[in-house]
């Protein structure tokens, strides 16, 4: 299967030449889709040329994922046409689309966590001999393939043991491992940091040079300029426009995305520093030489009213620090002090009882119950408490859900809407909404704006600032270093399962400088 990426693609001409001589790889026209009363797509046009990287942009709930799912055979359209290389086609299933070379990496990962990377890559296409899977060949093939694609993955690593971003890379490798003519990436970099992002970009550039058409969904607008040839912007299920990337500015893109009544948020924050550094006081949280399977002696202090950022590469231990505090990961030795008292936190419920709240990185594994309503999801950490009040509970949890929907501008028909029916960014806001009232005294935020659009990102920053102004302290992990510089008072640099350096944000010149500090800290 090595080299199969180039499979049926016969030409190596660039996108510009091909645009004239060949029909688009895919052309969608007048595509309409309703979910009940929600008008998700209102007659959308989209076309993809061979060899181009076409960015698909829009706010949370704009209809990007729906559009992708329709041509990938996952959802039926209500009306409209889809042409593939000039022929009208509608895939009846995801498998049919995959067989025709449409590979999609969805926002929600689809790996089997208990299996190895190599097994996941070959799930549908294991090399067999006499009906049995040849284990050794499978791993060797996977290794060769990963090397060719330049993806730094160990084929024998078990997916569940991989940090989230590596799971994302595995998902991408899986998509590339079959015959591919169209590759769709729905927010592939949402949890990758800059160095890691480049690995993915290289893979994308390589595959587009081979003539594959790439559709790239992202909320990180800088990526659009680094990677794409054209951009299509959707708003409220309708086309705003399709542009050559070289013809638009960041400002124009933001304007197109948020629309005339938008929040006016800019793609890049203008002022980095927090307006007024909060008063520091008693330590709320102290870690003293904390060790376990992933941590090698973490020392860290968070003062009352303080916001501390954890900066580091994938696998450095940032998430594991949060998990160890929140009772999701056993602490083998060392001390965890909350409000100066030595505590043993063995489960999240204890951490919540001590005033901590976690917004996890992977909202599907840990953050949300997809089958439950927004209301139940927002009420989750205190269901037990609310149950006490019988009927009152319902009214209170509905009010809380309503407040979360309004406060975070969650796009949803009602508080009873199931989380599964929300767009990805709105799901993230629901996870956040859980901690908005009452606010925990210690917020643990892991990539808080993953998958959140430019306007909503500002809203989440505002929520964090308000929580802190009301007395909360926060520990924030983010691979978006600009975000860390904007939100935090101090930065702790994490490498090799330890905090190797701590500095006030005022000592860091800019994002580039912090990036350098993080890189130099690597063991
Ligand atoms: N299975 C579903 N059932 C009901 N409504 C849905 C379903 N899937 C999506 N929707 C609704 O359709 C609209 C478009 O959602 P979609 O997931 O396409 O947005 P998106 O542009 O991908 O947003 P995001 O950037 O947040 O991922 C939203 O209002 C969403 O709530
Ligand atoms: Mg989406």
C-alpha cells in the first residue's frame, strides 16, 4: 500500500493549469440541508480542483462539517447536486465515498483506542496471508508508510497511550493510507502546537503536490495563509464567497466570517498582556515533587487570583499535570496542597469538592455526554447536589443552561438540544458553560479554545477574565502561545514531565520569544 496516495492521479500539473483543462474534482451546487427546524445549509456552492488546498471557513455552526458529511456520504442532502469529475454522484455511504478516494478526518476521532497505531492504519485493509493477518508485515508496512509521509508516529504505540495530538496525526495517517483523491481535514490542528503543525502542513503540501484536492477546515486563520490556494467562507449555512487566498487579507477574512453584525474580533489579539495583573496572595495550589507514570517531579505554585500558563510540546506532561491535580491520574509520590492543606485527590468528584473545575482537551472522551441535553451536560458536576432539590432541580438546571447558552452565545435551538446535535465549537462552549456558575476557585483549562471560532474565542477569554476577576485562579494549557501570553500572569515551561522554568509574562517579549524558550527547554 505504500505510495498508494498517488494511486489514480495521473497528472502533476499545478492547480492553476488544471483549473482550465480539467473539471473540478468535486462540485456541489445548491446544497440544502435541514435538521428539524435548523436550516444548516441553504443552497451552498463549493468546488474543489485537483492539487489545490481549499480552506473552508465559518463560525461555529456555519455548516462546514455538515457540507463535508454530505459529500462524504455520511449525511443525505435535502436537495442540490454533487458532481465528481464532471459526473453527478451521491455516495450512499461513507464506505462508498472512501472507496472512491474521498478520505475524511472528522473533528471527532474514530480510532480504536485499545489498538496500536499500525492496527488502526490497516483496520479495513489488513495485509493477510491465508486469511490471517501477518503481524510483522503489518508493522513493517506501517513503519515504511509513516516514514514516507513524514509522520513521527511509532506504529506499535497503543492509541490510548498517545497524547491527543498524536491521535490526531494517527487519524490523518489512516486517511492517507488508502487511495486518496480528495482529502478532507476538519480542524486537524486544533490541538497541535507550532512545531507539530508544521509536520502536518508538510504532509498536506506533499499530498496536494501529487494532485490530491485538499479541503481544510480551520479556525486558525494564519494557517489559511500558510497553506491554502483558495478560501470559501460560509455564514449561517450560506456562501459568503470564494476567494484566491493571495487576494484577501486577514481583516477581510475575519469580516467575511463574522459578518456585518459580528463581534468585531480580530484574527490576532491586538494587545497580548493582561490589562491589570491580579493581586497575588496565598497559594491556592501547590505541587511539590509530584511524580507518577508521566510526571518526573513537578513543582508548581498557583496563587489566589493568579493565572498560570503551562507551555510545552506535545508529550511534555502539560495535560498530565492537570489530570493529576483533578484526580484523573494517580499521584505516586510528592505532595498536592490545596489552600495550604495536604490533599489526596483520588477522583474528580473530590477535586470538584475542593473547588477545582476541569475543561478537558478531548471533549468527546471526557468533556461531554453526547447523548445528553445541553441542560444535563451543564449540570453534570453537581447533578447529585441538584437532585436533592427535587423539582427545583429542573428549574435551576434549565436556568443554568439558559445562562450558559446566552453567556457564551451557544448556537442551539433549546436547552434540551442533545450535545451530539451541536457543531464542534458549540460543544466546546457547553463544556465551558458547566463551570460558569458557580465558578470553581481553581480552573484547570486544557486547550480551552480548541475548535472555537474567532468571535467565540474572545467570548471565552472574557469568561476566563471574569471568573478570575471574581476570585478564581487558573492553570491553563494551550498550544496557542499567543493565547497564553494574553491570559496569564506567569508561564511555567514544561518538558520531560517537569516544570523546568517559571517566569512572569512581563519577561516574555512575544509569541516568538516564548516559542524559542519552549524549544530550548526540550530535553
Ligand atoms: N446531527 C445533527 N442534528 C441536528 N442538528 C445538527 C446536527 N449536526 C449539525 N447540526 C446543526 O447544523 C448546524 C451546522 O453545524 P455544523 O456542524 O455543520 O457546523 P460547523 O460549521 O462545522 O461548526 P464548528 O466550527 O463548530 O465545527 C448547527 O446549527 C448544528 O447545530
Ligand atoms: Mg464542524
